[in-house]
């Protein structure tokens, strides 16, 4: 079984890398929105990644970092509408689903990262 620290690091790295690559958006106005949303989401994901990787053995720290990331992502989603907002709200829900001491919630989130990034990419194309 993969240790929790490694699972968190893999999920965080995947999320961060994918959010960074979601900048090739369609129409000019939408491209600006997508670039801004992707930049902000990337910052949130990087902060979350850093915190959970550093504190993977501390269930409370992981849960707090995940809640903070969910709140920030939800706030970010409130600045957008349509598919971009929906994609960001889904990502916020993913962060919110992580319970610090529950390895299954971390595994579930890791499994959903591709779905979040696919939805963000679709919203920006």
C-alpha cells in the first residue's frame, strides 16, 4: 500500500501540474478568465500541496489545509460563472471531501483529480 504522504504528494503534484497547463483557452475574454482562474487555482493547489506534504502524518493539519483550500477555491469560483465556476466548485468539493485521518478520502480525491482537471480544461476550450 502506498504511504499516505506519497499519496498526498502525488495528488498534489498532479493537481498543480494540470492546473498550470490549463491556460490554452478559446475566445480572448474567456482566455483571460481561464488564465486568471488557472493561476489562482494553481496558487491554492500549491499551498495545499506544500502543507499536506509537510504534515502528512498530522491528520488535523491535512484536514485544515483541505478545508482552507476548499474555502479559497469556492471563493474563487464565486468570481466566475458558467463552466469555469462549475469546474472550480467541483474542485472545492474535492478538497472538502478530504478528511485528515481517513486514507480512503485521500485515495478518492487522488482518483478524482483527472476528472477535475478534465472539467477545467473543457470549461476553458
